[in-house]
C-alpha cells in the first residue's frame, strides 16, 4: 500500500488525470528548490536564520535553473517528493515552531516557523528574475518539461509547442 502511494500508474488513470499529474509535476520540477523548501528550509531557518535560508534558496535555485533542470528528469523522484513534501511540511513546521519557542522564547520567530510552508510558497517571487531574463529560455518552459515527462512515461500525448 505504501509503495502505491509513491508511484503513479498512468494506465490506471484517465487521460485528464494523467495530464493534470504531468502538469503539476512539471510545475514542481520548474521550481524544485522552492517546492522542497518546506522540508529542508525549515531546518536551515531554525539553526541559521532567515537570511541564510533565503541566500541558500537563491543560490540553489540558480544552480537548479541553469545546470540541472534542463538536463535531468527523474520520474521516481517526482513521484516520491510530491507525496513526501505534502506529508512532512506541516509536522515539521509544528514541531520546530514548538521547539523554537521552548529554546529561544521568541514568539515571532516561532510563528514564522509555524507558518513556514505558506511563507516558502510565497518565495516564488525569487524566481521572477529567471522568468524575466534569458535563463528562462535557456532552462525551457513548463511545456517543455511536460513533454519530457510524457516522453519518460512513454505516453503518446504531448503538449504542442
């Protein structure tokens, strides 16, 4: 049962469900560091602070967009992390918020950790330079990522360019 939670079987779903799954995974893959931030970033923020987290997110996003995103795609990682992030983001936020309040007695910092998942999704604005600049063209758009996912799945459907 747990294995089924982490795998996507296209033959068991309708074409509309497959299209939605591919679209969502392509959106996640396009901004993977920010998508994974609720899981890894909360620990960085707890131990080193918000500034270090934001600098790391900017640097990792740059490396991701320029070097990794366009040359690497793994369906198993997409399957696994889509479920893992959604399962772990709120428990991590609650536990580290309580821990930070007990350790630092700073209610504002603890509240920021408690609200870390929605705050990290607001960090999408950090990708604005990539969308406005030439890196977006270099790293491909969402439809290109969708087509690569379709190709990896062996699915005949693809998005017109």
